[in-house]
């Protein structure tokens, strides 16, 4: 009889250990190692593969024709955009997000739409009763959709049910943390259970050609709960972002084997569920005709989509020994670098000021092209001078104070022109199309400061 073997695994990177320790040597995280109990080999079994032969694996060349099924279009354009063009047969997609953000609602809408279009779809829920799912579907206007529902948490029962009849085109598991495999001696949601259940469902997807969508819980840090290896196992990882103070949600692709990463889909939450937002720039912009100091419009790129967003800054003199730095929607380390460059290269006195920076609408920006817009908002707030009227700003700032060019300049300018902007403050770029926008190209941060302050008021070295 096989004996139970206890081991320890890091729930961040999946590294295995024979005993518990405080720090993981694989990812250098603390207190992420947990015990797991599995079925190990018997005492008399030697290590290795016991000399037994496996089956022969057929090898093919790159030019061998392989039948590929077309992507499944959910007709929810923003969802298909984040997926890279639709669902791929045999793929596994993991969707994470805060509680109540709209994960279950979005997938219920997508599956109900596919079912109405003639696709066989199954929705297994381990958190809600069937009656609750039906009530939500009725509220969303999907009453009568031929979507098959199930309420189960036992993995063996789910796989047995799926093996009866033709495999479905799409399968949703809500959520992966509620499932348990009865041959694993641990509670649902633990590292062992999440890894084993995900592995079995992914194997089913590859074997049957079913597109599997897994909903995952997140930790307080915003990471998907369970082992980090879960994100490596699936083909696509989507994060549902949003602020409860705002009515829209952002579906961001952070991993996609079948499309581009950092692609986003924008939705608006309403009483009828999640509706698509075809022009996200209007959500992230206030009235750009009103010119207030400390505000700059940034022309950014999210995936393949240009998005205009308002960046707000407030600079206030402080007598504290350590002035406050508060950032929402941007990297705090990047803000510290921009402030240091402005102090060192232009002589502005940010060192004695409290600095507050906010990306309007709750959008999170990660690209370096926002440096110039952030710097413009900071200098505008410090000098109490509004940014140039009807203008967008973008560009990367180097430590030497130079303004470096960024990618996708024509797309940024085209989006700005479409929304009525007539000017752009940007790095030097001889090859870019202006799309009817008056372009002001600058080379150094001192040129930016000169837009707000006369030369005798700056301490440019």
C-alpha cells in the first residue's frame, strides 16, 4: 500500500522542499511555504521510473499540416480583444480579480451569448446555487439561453459528467479554489488541491479541444491565490481591474500564448451587467477645455489600443523633514526618478514639497512614455500655470534630462486628433505623421519647464 508522503511547496513559485523553512530560495519570498500531503511511493520502490517503458510519442515537423479550429467569437468585442481575438479550442484561461468586480457576470454573459449562437457551453459553479445563477441570468436579460449549469466542487464528479456525451465547446469553472480532488489529502483551496485540479482540467482541455475558463480568487496584494505555478500552467491570464468608486472595469491580459500581452478590454458596470465601452478615452478624460494647473492629458498605449488619460498632480510646500509622496495609478519609484531629474536638471525645489499624483479614472499606467506628462503636471502645479490648451503630452525622460522618443507615435496622435485635441508636446520624431495636430517637439526637460516658467525663474545648471 502506498504511504502518505508530506512535502512542502512554495505557493508563490512552486518550489518543493523536504522540510519547512521561512524563506523560499526560488523566489526569495518569506512565509510562502506550506505543507502538502500526497501519495508517495512505497518503501520498497526505488527512485526513478523503475525501468518501465512509456508509450512512443509521434514527432512531427514544423510544416506538418495540423487542423486548427477557428476562434470562438463571444460577440463581446472587448472580451475578445483581451483574449487576442476570441477563445481558442483546447486553451485554458485564468481570470482573476477582486471579489464583486464582475468575473462571474462577464463569463455568464459570454457563455449565454455563445449558447444562443449554437455553441455547447457548460458553467460549473462551486460558490453559487443554480437558482442564484438563474436569477442573475434573468436580471441580465439571458433568460432562455440554452446554457447548461452545474453546481459541484468534486473534481472527479465534474470530469465524469463531462465524459458523458460530446465534449462542450466552452467550460467555465467558478472558481478553481473551491474544487477538490478526493485523492489528495488536503483542504480545498490549498496549494496541492489547486495545482492538481488545474492540471486535470487543463489536460481535459487539451485532450478534448474544449476551451476552459477558470475563475481565480486573488490575495490582498492583488495576486491570484494559490501556487504561482498555476499561472504558468494556463495559456492565458486575465486580470479584472477596477475601483469600487468608479463604474467601469478593465480586463487586462498579462499572459497570452495566442495574442498580445497588456491588451485591455474596457467595460461599464450597470444594472444590466457589464456593457462594452467602445471609446475608453472619454471615460478617463474630464472636460479638457477647462484648464486647471496640475493637470495634463497623456496619450498612452494599452496593448494595441491608444488611450488618452488625465494625469493630475498637486504640489504643496511642506515644513516636514520628510515630505509626503502619494501615488495612485503609477509607479512610485518612477515618480521619485522624475522628481530627482527635475530637481537636478532644472533646479526646481520639489525636495521641500508634498507631492500627490493621481491617474484619473483609476487606470493603472506602466509605460515610460508617461514620464513627460507627469513632469508637465508637476511643473504646472508648482508654477500654478495650466498646461498648453488642447494639448496632449507624452515622452520618456532619461536620467540625463533628455526626452527620448517612444513607440506608436502616429497612433497616439491619431487618437488625440479624433477626440478634438489640436496640439502635442512630444519628443523629437522626424518620421511621425501629425494627423493635423500642431506638434511641439522638445529635447530636454528644461524645454518643458520653459513652457511654464521664464528662464530667470529656473535654476537650470
